[in-house]
C-alpha cells in the first residue's frame, strides 16, 4: 500500500502490485480499488498495477468540500508518482476522471476508458435527491440497489449475488459519496476535457450496457480522433466482475502496443 499526496493535501491510497509498465486504474462511483481485484491478476505480469481508492472511501482521505477538478488532480498526482511511461485506465465515473487527468498530463501515451459518462447522463437531480434521502434515512441498502439497477444496469440476480459479500459492504460504506459525484458529472462541461487533442484512446462498451453508456461512448468516439471502440459482447457495465479475463485482455492488447 502506498499513499500519494494530492495538491490540496488529501492522501490517496494506492495498492501497487506487479512489475512492468505502470498502469493506474481508476474506479467508478460507489466503488473502490477492490472493484479491480479480479482484473489485476491478469495484468500484473506485464504491468505494475496501481489501483487507487478515490478520495472519500477506503484508505484514502477526503476534503471538507468536493470538486471534480480535485479528483482530476488526484489522478494526475498518482500517475506522476507511478513514474515515467505510466498508462491510465478509468471505469465509469472513473473514466471521466481519467479523461480529465489526461488533459492535464503531458506525454500520456495511451488512455483506456470503459463507459465514461459525458454530458450529465448518469442521473437526473430528482433521482440523486431520492438516493441521498435514502442514505440520510439509514436506507443504504435501498439506495445502493437502486444505483446498481438504474445507473449500473445490473440485473436483480447480479445484485443478489453481490449482497452479503465484502464488496457489498464496501459499496454501502461509500454510498454517501455517490450524490456529489452524480451532481458533478451533471454539471461538468466536457469541452474542458480537450478531447480533440487526445492521443490514442481505447473506448470499451458492453453490448448489454445501459443506454447512457452507449450514448456516452459514441460521444467520446466522435470527440477523440485517435479513438477505437471495442465492444464486450454479452457483458454490461460490470465486466470487471463478469469477464475480468476479457477486460484484461483488451487492456493488455491496447496498452502494450
């Protein structure tokens, strides 16, 4: 375990395993570094894998107020700490953060995004307010089930398989961070990502993913001249769990090129 200090003083925890080219992996909303536990073993023979706990969860610290730009800074700080030639991957909201960090990094050779959101597609304010009210009322289980269904597109069977696991408890613990991230995604002007200047970028999307994920992937594709899209057939927003070997293979092939 290593800790990287962000410019505003928040400590970002990173689990570092493997050997080779550094690869920083950024998780999505309501999640943590553990979301890549099944993927990392298929990467660490080729990459030094840095999986981070984003601010506000796990072993990382937090600030009194939230701004998406501070999370961009967090990712930039970790990539720089990881060392020369580091590569970057982000899933869902973490994909938006990875894209924001990429715009602030000189010399980032390759970027991979798995269903990064664009343009306020994750949730409307009424939905976010209902989620927040459930959390404040002590109904975190209800809030997270709604999030997994409505935003993540998971089936009831997939959600039931998660319940009772350590990862489910970690999701419950991270629930208070979800509303601020949904609101930040809704308010962020994606023009600031300077996507037209972005170099080689892999865009991953599941064939069974929610409509917002497909629309956002199309938007990123149109905005990044050097992008290529790969579809994870038969999988949705959670291929890091349902198909970790497939996801790792896609990353290996693109990032090692």
